């Protein structure tokens, strides 16, 4: 790394810019959310010359760091993701004069759009105001001379998401039934390495490459030797996107559910991406806007939709695993239940995912929500009664995640939901046995 001092540059509003010189010498840190997806996504940034590093620490000090520099009334994902970034900078593992922080910014009505401003305020409070912050957004809200999002980069990022969704989907369906423990996890890591290598050598992101890889991934998972187990409780996980995926945010929820003899269904990120793109297209249709932006959004939507179709084809034709619903089907399920105008945060998609999970045979659902997250309380917790009225199989528990929420209380609430799920499973097994006996007598 060069010892040459880098001159700091600011825009007219006084914001510290990430410059071209910084791109060459700075390490860019970004917070963990979905491990499989983000491990591949990290290589997309590295391919374009950025020294990106994914933060994987789950130290208890992260929450305390967040609370120290971010107001405790701020939502839990902000406290954790910003705390993880500041904790890393203060750890001594990085040169504070050669490090930058990166975080996404949706531009919607959710408080997540303000994370970047909260981060800069927190850095100033910590005496780290010379650490540049990069906003990753598709709305043109912030621009830096040393960081650019291009269409080729977006294509690779979309490929990383669809690969992550496929590996996560197949892993969750295979792991509870594997004959040889650890075989599924080993296969996931193997394919992560292969995909990273392909991305590094400018392969794996074109549509024909993605289709080929997804077929090969599905074929490899189909080879895993499984055993039949009827005592496994099928559980779906929904909620605010950070606490839904990040083990730091949900107290290792997936690991806990697996320890409780559950098969976990975690809806993929692609539906969330399609949801966000769909909202932008609808906004332009209703209120007007840039034709170029609409064209790009339509192109992105089509790309994502085609990949999702290929995703489903691979699972359906090469495995015996269950195929997730497409975005179009999920959107149709919520029609007349929750309005399409409800789009803040996870909006109507959160309600739709719960409906889809019950319909797909995962009636036991953990709705993860940061304490005080208004969109989640309305579209998640607020829709539970309606979903139960529509389908009596629905067994949903809403769990609040916050720095002050004891983990034992969260797990006790989940255990109560699981006990009901096990009772319902026993009843279903009894019905199947009785039906089987009736068929034998009839025969």
C-alpha cells in the first residue's frame, strides 16, 4: 500500500468524496447480511478494482458500539450495521487513513434511506470524520468520482443474488434430511468458490452461463443422499430484510430453528429486488419521471424475471425439491388483501410472502421485525389475523428484535409457535394414516 498522502476532497455541500485515488489504495468495508449472497457479491466489487471486504464479526460489542454512536430510538438494523462498520474501523485491523465504508441506500420512505447520514454523524462523533462513506443506490442520490455503478456491474450483482438464492433454497431443503451431516454445507462452499473463480475470470454472469451453472448446481444437490423424516417441522421466516437474513440481527435464528428439528424456508432476495424495481416503474407510470430511468428499470425487471424462471426450471427438472413461487404469483396472492400502494420497507411483499409460505406447506412462520418498524408492524404483525382467517393452517409468531430484547424471551415465543406446529404435524400424520388404512380396506 502506498504511503503517499491522499488529498481529501469535498463537494459543495461539504460531503467527503470517495476519489479515484482512494479507489486504488483504500479498503472498502461493508456489513454482512446474507452470507451466501454477499460472499459472491464481494467479488463483484473486487472485479471492478475495488478492495472490498465483507465484515463477518458477530461480536456482542457491535451492538454496544452502535448504541454508543447511534441514537437508541433508531431502528435495530441501523444500530447493528452501523455499529459493525464503526467497530471494524476502531478494531485496529485497518489503517483509518486508508479505509472507506459502504452501505446501501434505497431512497424510499423507510428509515434505511437515512442510514448513510446517521453513519457520517456517528463517524464524526467517534472522531473518524475523515473516513469516506459510499452510498450504493440506483436513484442517483449520491455520486463519487471514485465509485460508479455500471450496467455490467449490475448484471454481475444480479447473478450473485440469483446464485445465492438457489444455494440457500437447496441448502435449506436438503440439510435437515442429509444422511451424511455436513455434506450440504460443504457443497455450498464448493459452489461459492467455483462461482467466485468464474466471476474473477469474467465468466458466470451472462444469461447462458447462469442457466448452465444453475442446472449444474441443482444436479449436484440432487446427488446428496437424503433420509425420510416425518418429524421435521417446516418453518418459514419473513420480515424486515436485515433481521430476516442477518444472523447478527436475528440472534442466529436459522441455526436455532435447525437445532429445534426444523426445515427453514427463507424466501429469496430476488423477489425483494423485483418488488423494488416494480415500485419504481409504477411510480413513473403514476407520477411521471425519466424515460431513461423507466427503460433501465424495465430492462432490469426483465433480466431478473428471466433469471427467476431459469431458477425454477433448474429445481423442477433436476431435483425433487420444492420450487419457490415466482414474483408474479406472489404478487397475485396478495391482491385484495394488501394494497400494492403499500410499498414502504417490505410493504405488501411481506404479507404476500406469508401467504405464499402457508400455501407452499410452511404454515409455521416467524415474522422477524425490528422493534418500532412501522411498515413491518402493519404488513407483518398487523396482517396475521387476516391471514389466519384466510387459511386456518397459518401458525405465525411476530418476534421483535432490539438491543434491549432478551434472546431467551424471543426463543420462548418461537418455542410456543413450534409446539403448536408439532401438534398440527401429529394431527396431519394421523389423518394420513387413517386415510391410508381406509384405502387398504377399500382395495
